[in-house]
C-alpha cells in the first residue's frame, strides 16, 4: 500500500509539473530587421499586434542573429556558435541536435511550419525532432510521383511547393504561401490540448521578391513575377496580421495564459534586389554592382533610380525614432544582425517591473531557455545562456557578450570573420574596435592611442573573452591584468543525438 501511495503521489506530481510547463511558440520572420517594428522605434509600418506583445510582455532591444538566413537558422535551432557546426548555405547537418529534439524528448508535441531551406528529405526533417511539419523552400514530397496541386510561385501567390508531412498541402484558404503555413500553424495549436506543445514557425515573409499581400489594394496576385519595394510595407503589416491569427488561435483554444509567445527575425531587412518596377514616390537604397552588394546610393522620393547593365535594384529604407535605416542583411553591422524580439508569457506579465529591456540575447540562447522551461536543462550541449528567469520576472539575463561567426556571403569559409560585442563596444578578430554608441555603422575603428581608460578596459575584456571562447591563447601583446576571465569556457565536444 505504501508503494502504491508513493507511485500515485509521484505520478500526480509529475502530471502537475507537466501541466505547468508552458507551451512555446517561436515565430521568426525572414529578412526583417528590428527597425520595422513599432515596439523597437519603427515609424513607417503599423504593427499593433507585435507592439502589444512587447508592451504587455517584454521587448528586447538587443537580440542578435547572424547576417544571413542559414547560419542564423542553424544557430537558433542548435544553440551552437557557427564555427562549431555551420557547414554550408542551405544545410543543417544531419548529425545536429535541435531544440525540436530536446523538447520532443521532454514530452512536448512538436511542429515546424514555414520556411525550411536546410536540406534533407522527409525522414531527415522528422529526425530533427518534429512530430509534424508544413514547410516550403527546399522540401520535396515523400513520394516523388506526387504532383503539385497548382502551378505557380515558390513562396507567394499560387504557390505549389508547400509540403505537409510528406504530401502537398491543400489549404482551406487560397494558394497564398504565407496563409497556407499560417493556417497549419493555427490548426496545430487548436489540436494540441492534451500536453505541452512547441511550435516553431519560421515565416516566409518578408523575403524578396516583394509581392502584394491579400491586404494590398493593388498589385498582381496571379502568380506572375512581381517585386516592388512599395510592397515591403504591406509584407511587414501582413506579418503582424499573421501573428494576430496565432494569438487568436491561442485565445480560442484557451491556451494563451500559459503559452510563451516569441517573435524575432533571422537577420536584418533585405538589401537592394532586382525589382520588376521602380518606385519613384518613395525614398530607397539602390545598388549598381549586383544582387546583394552595397553601394549606399540613397535615392530620394521623386527621383529616378540609376540604371546599370544589371537592371534596377532597390531596397527599403525605414524611418525610426533613431534615424533612417536601410536594409542591411548580409552585413555584420547592428542593423544586419539586430533583430526584433518581443515576448509574452501572460502568466507572468504582472510581475514585470519594466517591459523594454537592454539585456543581451544571442540566438544560441533560445535553445538553452526552452530546455530549462521544458525541464531538460543541462542534457544537451549548447553555447546558450538561458533567459528563463527573466521571463518569470526574476532578474536580468546574465549574458555579458554576443558572439558572431560569419562566413562571407554565408558560403565561403575563406571569408570567415568573427566579432564579439557587449552592446556598447565591439571587436573583430582582426583587432578592429568600435564604440557602437558613437559609431553604430562602424565607419572608423578606434586606434589604441585614441582610447580612454574605459575603452581600453572593454577592449581587453572582449579580446580575452574571444580568445577563451575560441580555445586560443591570448597573444603576448594583448595580455592585460584588466582582462577579466570568462566565467564559462565552452568545449567543442561531439554531441550525441537525442
């Protein structure tokens, strides 16, 4: 009888603990810098849903991704710094363990819906920890003989290539890609009430080509080739609408209070790309060198864009409370890696003394945070620092610096570059040191002879932290008694599959 009582007591305790663990919904936009969201000071776009999440929950002004999609996606999913496991563009190595694996092991129902572009077939996607998926970009049906339901664009209007659990997805809505994956995400939420769930929703929008949305007043929605800078605004505002659909699904299913909802982006906003029509009625940034190259040619409203042999290439410029910000995807600058980050866990909202925070968040931290919330903290190797206590209103995140390892253009390891910063000062692996508050665009590296005592101390601390993180000895010329040793040194050890 005592044994039976003990078993019942433990079972009830475990059941209660499982019920108290939060659902987790992570939404990540594709090419959307922090300047686009009102909660972060954006002025040009209407984002009421995201702003409310940030004002009632938490707005992190210092959340950092990597400058382009694949390394950011590998980092956020695995919690590992890029030099450990990033191999090539468009690939998540099959040996990697993701936060999907971790939460699946913890007993969560797991789902990924949206953009994939990480290689692998049907089974490989499932092996990364997903019970189910609804994806586009680089996904093929399980049966090669299956035929698309409709022919059209890859991502947007009349899209054919949305695959759900190995089969072409037939939506209840129209064939507009962002709506299709959003529909699946909301359905998943409504279906999962028996145990905690984890929904990872890497959005398709607002990546170029910038096409009209269902809310756009005009524009070709037939599936024809369309890319115009003016539709960037519509894309941002439609993202807000899609996030609103997720919030509504959580509310209607009675799961909003104990669901941690996070919105972020994979890198800065899009740079100049080939467009099908110039938009002379708006201020924009133009490139003459080719796709993805930066000339910093600013064209005012009312002026024509200069033409080149490569045609017209334009990108958005966004007004903010801190200046005008062009899209800087693919650059290691603040606006290339600084992404929106708003979170809300309504269960704890009343405990927040402030809502706009300057805590540092690195993309590796999401894995560590989710693992702690799910009860599997310490069971998976990662570089992240959990901010779970901050979500419960218990104190500031302990991260002291953010680390960025980036291959040039996301593809060539010979162009790899490292940078480490604490939000105020930043140093690259070649020694270039910048005061980010005075020089956020990193136009002029400071010389040691120009630095004051505080800058010299910050430089020494960052340099010391960088060399320890990379497992290297600090050069003799850099040894300083002002360099504070890192609290934790990560091992570049081989991980075991969950």
